[in-house]
């Protein structure tokens, strides 16, 4: 099980990213628009830099919803390989069969 503080920090980052997503997208569109003047694009970059760092989507870490583990994460199932194996062995994941040969 991961540290509770790490899991909570990641949740805060996700909330912050959701709150600033539209503003961040607007400023990025202005900053990357080649048709605008360099000064306008630069001011958009400065405003983007003033936003909280944790409001960037890239700062959110994919974590297992069962154990909170940050590595070996399957996006489709939203869980780590270890949690997947444990639940699969208990028969709690429909369609998952342990391989043997």
C-alpha cells in the first residue's frame, strides 16, 4: 500500500488540473498561434508560467485504485499488475484466467 500522503497529493493535483484546464488550454492556444505577434505570445507564456505548477496535467501520476502503487499501472484496468494478479487469482475479475503451460 502506498503512503496516504502521496495518494492525497495526487488527488489534489488532479483537482487543480481540472480547475485550470480551460484557462491553461486558452493560454497554450494563444502561445502556440504563429499568426499572432511575438509580444502577445510571450505575454501568454508569462501568464501560463504564473499558474500553479500542479495545475499541469503532466504532473498527475497514474496510480492503482486498489493499492495506490505508482508503477506497473494498466490504464485500461486502472490498477497495478500486483493488484490485478491478486484479484484475478481470487476470481474477482471476469474473463481473466491464469495462464499455465
